[in-house]
């Protein structure tokens, strides 16, 4: 029996190409995601979101990236889209387990979870439940 594709469009923002490759494999294997948008650069992700933010269900966001960190991205996207940026659920997916980063992420209403790398199929299933819950409300 095929799983229902709960996540219509997932955006991954991470500067590590190996993570993209591994996560694409895991995401496809779950059968829960209809479309994956991979971004290696947070600024490119901002440009994409300026035109497509209403189509994104879930964003997996790394913190430590060159040029623009995950926190810089959150500030910019909030400034750029303001109250319009309410649909996508953002999950911080990072190697940083620094309590200061965890606390800082919790201050953003759009950030729904903070997850330590590496991503697992179980994480994806949990995120799909979050997305399904947000669509039902």
C-alpha cells in the first residue's frame, strides 16, 4: 500500500551537498513528499520563496551556512514576507546542539522543531504529521 503524500512541497536549505544527496534518498524512500526543492544557498532560497512561499509546506533549515546563516535567513524571510509567511513549517536541522541556538530558534513562531542531524526516516514521518496537523486546522 502506497503512503499518502502528506507533504506537497518540501524545501531543504543546507550548504552540504552530501546531506542533500542522503536526505533526498531518505525523503523519496518514505513516499511522503510529492516534490523536493533543494537549495545550497539561503539567499537563493529567499529569491525562490519570494515567488513561491505559499506552495511550500515544510522547510528544513541548516543553521551554520556561509554567507547567510539559518538565523539570518529567518530574519530576512520574516522581513521580506512578513505576515504572509505563515504557511510553511520550518524545522531547524543542524549539527548545533548549543542551548543558545535552541533557545534562539524557539523565539521564532515559524520554527516548529529543532532537530539534530542526520535526518532520519522517522524524522520525516514526524514532520509529515506536523504538516498534516497544520493543514487540518
